[in-house]
C-alpha cells in the first residue's frame, strides 16, 4: 500500500472530535507501547507473538503519524521522500552518525 493511500484510508477512521493534540499524545503513548513490548521481551524472553505484537503497535504509531501529518496538511509520501533525501545527503557527507537535525 502506498503512503498516501494509507493516510487517506486511515483518516477515514478518525473521530471528528480528535485533534492534533490527541494525535501527538497518542503518538507518544503508542511509541511507549512499542518500547514496552521490547522491554518485556528483554525481561521475559521472546514470545511466539512478539513480532506480530510489535507490528500491531507500529501500525498504531503509523496511524498517529498520519494524523499529525494530516493536521499539518502534509502527505506521508512527501515526508518519506524528504527523509530519504536527508539521509542520502548525510550518507554522502559521512554524517549519518552524530547529533543534530541539520548535520
């Protein structure tokens, strides 16, 4: 599925009362749930459902990112493309490691 197709379909499930604060807080919550799956896996060992459980949580993260993007009138495809351009530039300049958004 293409990013923009996903974004359009995902937003069809959004409640009218949801706003950008909801999506931002939801992103933090869902990212925490992904981290929690890894934390429990590290503590208890990998379960048979670990990968599928993480996949579901990553889907929730993706939904929240799509919602934040929609609130800002951005398309996921444009975000993905800009990210690849940024990473390619960093790789060419041997700046993949390190800190800072504009390195």
